[in-house]
């Protein structure tokens, strides 16, 4: 049922995500008058605030995390905020929460920004408190489980109260402009789609590199590792958007139908096609940093780096490797997709001594949003000694091309879509399950072969085996 919620109930309202992303995003939406005047936001967590206390808390978060030029309407935004203390494990407490939320006939959007271990109790409480029904939808933060089985358990618990069309699974990468732009690039231009296949594309690289280490996520990260923290969700979503068939329409069903087909076509990986690593002490931008085991305070077999040569067993991508790589304590922070085209079938310039390099499309997602297509061009001259060709970039820096509109936080888009009920940029259950299915296969093969992460120095691009993974195919990582 389509409705725009006029109540937003935020679980985990005092948490890190709420402070850094959710409250700033909501304030920005308010400032730009993108949410209805009557939208009320009710925060909840165990911390004992009243409305005024929570507003002060939110003000401090906004002053810290929202750029000064976007804080203009902060005062009126704070008036929208309310707060009800609640331990999500306390079923009886949901009655008071329900009273605080008030009537939900005009629509309620709930966002669970809490550990998934609380989801089951929260859903039971929402049901007991009358905070479910046709006019209620729910948004869920990752991680949705740690494997296929646990993700099914979470999804089953949610499904007891919320049908799929009112369940919004967040992968915040889908809220990023450049990620959505991938669809525009592929399907709003005639140039790329005829070439977007194994006949013309040699390989694809997807890199998500972080310079940070554990960052206080000790308890969570050591139980997860790079494969589950990054590849299972964000990187597979990027891969699906790169590889999917053209959907017939821009809508939730059409797009998600195409993505899930890609995810189901992922071939089970042979362990020789993966490399795992764990950072040791090193230096990031000249600053010494400790190793993972030192940050953790104990030895661990958790991977902080993973590189994978993935394959899609379908007609379009037969024989095209998708090299995925993600790690912590890399030399630079960047998320990018590289589409490497093949050589021209015959170079008319070879006889003139010219060397030509195949075209490459680089889609930068983080920290800068830009799209670069490298083309061959002739170096100007009279060519007495032969023709020289050189790669020249055709650059679209999104910030320059679209100067003016505010650069939005991914969560602004996702929260607005949750409030208004558009599921296009949310992950459907079958996608999550296909993702876990593939990841579980990789983890099982690591266990079977007793694969342990190889050490790499902080500030490098991972273990040397990661370089060998591509070099043996004659491919270099794009750095
Ligand atoms: P966090 O800082 O630990 O916050 C957790 C929130 O849950 C707090 O508001 C906490 O408040 C509340 N909470 C804990 N136990 C509770 C209980 N029994 N009943 C009710 N509320 C309870 O975590 P976070 O970093 O904000 O992350 C929230 C979720 O988003 C997690 O699942 C995380 O994995 C995911 N996530 C976070 C990020 C990020 O950048 N932070 C990114 C992606 C996904 P009280 O202690 O006052 O109850």
C-alpha cells in the first residue's frame, strides 16, 4: 500500500549511526522541506532521556556532524524530535512506546539502527504494542546475519510482522549518487550497452579500500571480517549493478529481479581464487599505526583484506573475471569500479609503430565521485618517425558537472524513500540470500583448506598474493 508516513520511529537513536548519519540526514531533509510539516520523529534507546534531553543530545550531534551551512533550520528540526526510553528486550515497555508514538493511521516508518540480535525482540514488542499493520513499514540496518542460516532467521522474524513489500533492507551504498549513476550511465546512453559484454570487456575490478583500522568496532569486526563486512553486501550490490541485464522499468521489482539473477549466477569460488590478509604495523600517510592484533589485543584469524576473482556463469559474462578487493589500512581511501575493455581487434597503427592501450572506464564512488573514460588519441605532430598514440581521459567530475545541488548523504535518500515507501534502492530478501549463499561457499572452502590470512604492512595494498591473483592473468590492479 502506498502511503507517506507522518511518524518515524528510530530505534538506536543514541547510537553512532544515528549521530553521524541519521539525525544529520533527517535535519537536511527538513531544511530542504522534503519531509511533510507534520512528520514527527520519535527516538528510542535505553538511555534515560526526556524529549528535551534528546533534543539537546541531537543538537550536539548535528553541531558535530552536519556542515555549518546546512544547520540553518536546526531549531525547527529539533522540535520534531521526541524520545521514549526502552529496553527492546522488555516487552511491556512497548506499551509506553506506542503511547508516545501516538496514532499511526496516517503511516509509521520504523528504522532499526540497533544490533540485529535485538531485531527479534523488537519485532515481538512492536507486535505486542500495536505498532505493526498495513500502515507500518520497517527499515533494517546491516548486518543481516552472519551467514545464510542466521540471515533467514532474522528475515523470518521480521516477516512475522512485516511482509516483504513493507520491509526495507538498507545497503547504504545504494543511496550513493554515483552508484545510482551507474544505471544512468549504462541505460541512459546508447554508447555502452552494446559493448557491455564478454565480447568487448576483458575484466572488471571493484575496489573498496579504507585507510582506517578497527575504529572501536572491536566486538563486531573480529566476528565478521572483510568478506562479510564489505563483500557480502556493498561489493556484491555494486557487482550486480554493473553486471545486470537492462531492466524494463526503473522500479523496485524490475531492478531487483535483474540484480538477483546476477547474484544467483555467481560461480562457487575455488580457494586459489581468493587471497586473505591481515594488517600488521605500518604507516598510513606517514603516520605509524599498529597492527590488527595489537589493536585487538590478541591474535586473531579474522581477515582485514580479501581479494577475489569472481565469475558469473551466464551468457553475457562468460569468461570475464570480476576482481574484487577490499581492505583496511590501505594506502588510500577509495571505492571505484574499473571496466577494462578489450583491445581493438586490429590496430591499423601497429605498422606505424604506435602502441594502443585498450579503453577503460573508471567509476569513482569515494571519496570523489567521478567517471573517467580513457580513449586513445594521436599525439600531435608531423609523424615523420611514425604515429604516436596516447591515452587521454574523458573526465566527468560529478561535483563540477552538477555544481549547485547539495551533495547529499546516502541516508538522506534512503530515509526519504523509507518514509515515502519506495523500495527501489533497498535489498530484497532473495538478493540477501543469494549473497549469503555465495559468501558461505567461500568461507566453507577457507575452512576446508585451513586458509589463514597472510600478513601485510598497514599502508600497502594487501599481501603480495593479491597482486599475483591478477598478474597471472596479465592484469594489474588499478591504483
Ligand atoms: P551503537 O553506536 O552501538 O548504537 C546502538 C544503539 O542501540 C544505541 O542507541 C543503543 O543505545 C541502542 N541499544 C543497545 N541495546 C539496546 C537495547 N537492549 N534496547 C534498546 N536499545 C538498545 O551502534 P551503531 O554504530 O549506531 O550501529 C547501529 C546498527 O547499524 C548496527 O547494527 C551496526 O552494525 C549498523 N551499522 C552501523 C554503521 C555505522 O557507521 N555506525 C554502519 C553500517 C551499519 P542504549 O545503549 O542507550 O540502549
